[in-house]
């Protein structure tokens, strides 16, 4: 759903012409020049939060696989900082909530 919204926003912004008025010629409905720039920046930031969330989740999955590996070979052993692991558990649930806040700012 988010990717469809992002595509719609970028297509809509690419087809707009600066100084174009709305259909009813109401001046208070016209946007400023900096509005498309703000929307693009906020969309890029929210997409990066979603990518960060999936990257950290994949890293946690790899960490758990290395911790619980039954291989005794040195190549498959990992020395993992457990404090950093506990902190990393909060990144996947928090990043989408930050992304949702940037999405709401982009819609304003």
C-alpha cells in the first residue's frame, strides 16, 4: 500500500506545473513552491525507515541463527554483544512507527 501511495505521489508531482491553479480558481487552495520538495523529502525519509526496519530484522535473524548454531567450527561461531542485541530488538517495531509519523507529516 505504501509503495502505491509513493508511486502516486511521485507521478502526481512530476506532472504538476508550477503556478498551475486549481479548477475552481480559489487562491487559498494553491500550494507554495516548496510543498513538492517537502513531500519528496518526507517520502524518502519514511521509505528509509521501512528499509532500516527490515534490515535490522534480517540482522537479528542472522544473529539468532549464529547464536543457536550447532556447528562447532570457528567459522560459524559469533561473538555478539548482548547489550547491543537487546537494543536492536527495539529497532524493528519503532522504525515503522517513525515512518508512519513521517507519512502523516507528508500528508499535511
